[in-house]
């Protein structure tokens, strides 16, 4: 068991060691004598990323279990490159480039040479970005509780939600949240917050619809080949894209929040990359050991955390929420659902022995 666990984390440990060495020498190059201080900052950023994204690992595992082995491998290889270098470095640079109306090359130069100006442009982009992420994640969470929840954890709430057959209820609730947010934010960002939120809903609906279409197509293909769709694997580019969008939405909070800890984009990228690697390792562990089937309430706990993060993202358009609050609430939901799953498994085991 220990060897199996280490197998999943050895790449993360390697990236951590390499990342700390790179961070130390970069800090010494910029400001001699600051290496040890920057190592602590890098470590803190990695912990922040893991804390904020632990529920992301559960959701990733939930979707990965439905994918074909080929696309699982692609997500865990190409996907981590996109997550580390795309979302943690290139994405913030691209956003600043759009809002500052500078070229990508000039923006990268700005990130290294004029951090204060770079952070200023990123701050301007904050509200519409988190509005998009909040709307997308809210749709993910609501879709689960209204349509996909197979093992209700807090039954008094979740069973009622499953039985509430109101058409487009998830879209209605998300639009209400966008409207309430748009009503509170400053006048100059009202339009951008509303438009970004609507784009978040539309993006979710398009990607989800295409995923379902490809899933049905895959099942028909499997039926034609074997006469049964029982073990048909859902795979393909759209499911890969869906996972990447979920990861992107999760990472917004960490990427934006990291600038409150450090203004150095190199150190931010290294710290968040280390955290992202450990989230990938957790995902692999959950999939291989079929943890979500063993601990049946983890899915509910993760989606409560998703909804909480979505609400916090909407709130952060007008009020800065401390990252410790976001991370703690996510861990509380996931941790509580894990403990409840352990109790349920023990109870079922006891009943089985009595019979």
C-alpha cells in the first residue's frame, strides 16, 4: 500500500525538489540573501494550491473514472502541462495582455520588470474572471445535486434537491446569483461581471452537451461492437476539455490570491506548480484505489465545496475573501464527508457480520 502510494507521488516530490532549488537560485539572483525566505513563500503557495484544490482532485477522479484509458493518460500528462504552465503562468499573462491592450511579449516583460503595473492590470481583471469561474463552478455543483447524486450524504437536503424536478433550475439559480452580484458591485464593472457570468453558464452548457453527445455516440459504437454498452468508456476531446475548464475555474482563486502572497510571477508559478502536481497525484490515488466507490459520500462533500467556492467567487467581486477561509471550508466539507463514509462503511460491515 505504501509503495503504491509513493508511486503516485514520486513525480510530485521530484518537481518539489527541483522547484525549491529553482526558487532559491532565482531569489538569490534577484536579491542576494533572500533564498530561504523565498523557499518559505514557495512552500506556502504550494500548500495554498493543494488546500484550495483538494476538492478538485475528487471531482477530477469522478470524471476520470468514466473516461477511456487513453484519455485518462492524456489528461494526466498533457493536462498537467496545461494546468501548470497554461493556467498558472500563461493564463494570467494573457488576461493582463487583454486588459492592458499590450502584446503578449510586452506583457511577459511587464510581469518580470514592472510587477506593480502587472498586478494592477490583473486586479482590474479580477471581478469578471471570478464571475466566470463562479458561474461555471456553480453549474457543476448544482447539476450534481439536482441530477447526478447517487449517494446522498446530508439526506434531508440532497434527497429533496433530487426530487425537485424544476426545469432549468440550475440555470435559474446561477442567473439569480449573477444578478445579485451585478447589483452589488461597482458601476464600472457591472456589465463585465454580468457578461462574464453568463459566458460561464453558456460555456458549461455547451461543453456538457457535447460531452453527453459524445458519450451516447461512444455507447452506440460499443453496442455495435459487443452487443452491450455496459462497460462503454466515455472519452474524447470534449471530456478532456470539460476537465480542463473545471481545473481552470478552480485555479482562478489560487492564481489571483497568490499575488497577495508574492508579486514575483516566477515564484508564484513554481509554488502553484508544485501544488498542482500534488493535486494530480491525489487524483491518481483516488482513481486507482477506487476511493470514490469505497467512500461514497466524498462526491457530495466535494460538490458542497464546489458550491461554496462558487459563492465565495461571486462575493470576491466586491469583497476580498481570505484564502484561508476558502481553503478551510473546502477541507471541512471533504473531510466531513470522508469521516461520514468511514462511519457508513463500518456500520454496513457490522450489519453484514450480524447477518
